[in-house]
């Protein structure tokens, strides 16, 4: 069981007293609180010899609306997925593949509704057979409350990673993709609506006294919005030297970071809510310690 701090709700009380003009006195009270959240997780794993492991994952988290006196929008989440881990050549070659699907209810405190009622509000779901199947599954299992805050269409998170450990090198290549509505109770600050590739190479030389890191990242944020989609590129290196004895160690580093999108000044003026911002900038970063 975990807890989440919230702002709570505003409550207005009208007293029996009146002002000199005869108006009722209204007092406003801001009520905050902390929801109790019940989390149930299941992770069966299967090992196939010393080189392969396959896991299944299920996480079901529900905030309890009765755990505080005043509060709005209790949230629920369901995450189902799998991951596969492979290793070869005495763990010099590592592969990891993970895919998770999540569904959320952003307001589980409302009244229960039917599928027809939900599709009358979210018309884009009306002919979506996958969403209807998920709705029926949630209704029968009770994993998520069937209220107007329910989003029955799964959002995916994908992680593919390979590591190669040869010649005093530790080369890591990763592809990460997270959908806009993906949610997990384990990390509420997860960067979403993005996809990209990340490459890191760690090298050890001079009897493990000199460490060199080269990195290159290329990813898109807000990828679900063609206009707002922002390309990010990061490339750089750090070099650390650890001499023998009590001689101080030192690290130098350099990074070039750029961001750009297709938004123009006219777009910025036309779209106020949400606000669109132009991105076309680069930063050079130097470091010495």
C-alpha cells in the first residue's frame, strides 16, 4: 500500500449568521489529503537454462476514495506485459526486450457507466473493437472501475536493449518508445510520448586508470502531434583519469545538444491553449572537474 498527496477539494460552508446587509456568511475551506493506494503485482518468471529468462508482468493499482474525507479524481492503473532476457558468451553479450501495455482510469470516483454511454462521450471509440473487448474484460475482472474516467484502449511502452562487452569496452544500444497515455504507478514522472535510440560506449584503458565514455542520443518528444513533434540530438564524451597514489583524479567532458521542430511564429500566435513553442536551438556544454 502506498500513498499519493493531492490538493483535495474546495468546500463551502454557509453559516446561519448574516452580514449587516443581510447576506449569508460563506466560508471557503481548502481540504487536502493523501489517497491510500493499493497495489497488487504479479511476476512469474521462467528460466530456460543459463542463457534465457522470460517474465510476465501484471500491476494493478487503485487509489481508495474512502481513504480521505475530501478528494477528487482517484486514479487507477493496469499494466500487463512481458520481458525477455538473453545472455551469451559468459554474459559478454546481453539482450533485453520488454513490452508493456497500460490502461488507466483518471477518475474512478464517478458512477458506473455502460459501453454505449462511454462511446457517446468518446465517439472515436464507437467502432473500436479492441477498446470494446478491453472494456468487457475490465468489467468482468474488476481490474479498473467502469466510470467516465476510463480509457479502455491500451497504451504501449517498448524497450529494446543490447550490451556488448569486448576489448575493455561496454557498448550499450537501446531503443525506447513510450506512448502518450502510458502510465505506471512505479514511475509517475516517466517521460512519455517519445521514441528514440540511445548509444553509450564505455572504454577502459591504461590498466583501468583511464575511462572514456562516448554517447549519442536521438529521440523525438511529443511524437503523437505532427506539428509539435520535437527532434532531440545529443552527442558527447567524457574522459576520466584516475592516477595511482594520492594524485588527484580529473574528468573533462563535452556535449552538443540540439532541439528543433516545425512550429512557426504564426503557429505560436494561433495556438494559445495548448501553447505551441518554436524550437530551433543548440547548446554546447564543457565540463572540467
